[in-house]
C-alpha cells in the first residue's frame, strides 16, 4: 500500500509553555527536515496551533517532535485531529 499519493493531514493544538520558547521557528525547521508541509501559529490562549501534511511517517514524526518541542518548551499535551487543505512548504502564520 503506497501512502505517497495520499498525504496525511493532521491538525495539532499544543498546550504547555509553548510560546516565547522558539516553538514555531523550531517546528518550521523540523518540518522542513522531514519534508512536511503546512503552517504553525500562536493562539491567544497561549497554545500553538499547527496543520501538518505529508507522508504518513513524516507526519507521525512531526507529531512526536511536537510532544516534546524545542529545548525551552514544556509541552503538557498535544491534541491531534484530522486536518484538511493542501499545502506546499511550511509557514509561520
């Protein structure tokens, strides 16, 4: 079964100390290394929201990364739900 023709898309909401710790920039760097497309942004409630899309293994890897984040982050939990859209590249919004 090939997953390359159908990219996996997930919506993430990351809770914890995730703003002001280089989370968005670090996630963009990780996504580019993994070949994951999508976007990431801060929300007013101090969470970080992201849409990630790509090969299933790469998307699962970025979700695992989000569960720990960059060195200064303290991730409490990551809400994962099906996502939608079509993305090229990974942007900070």
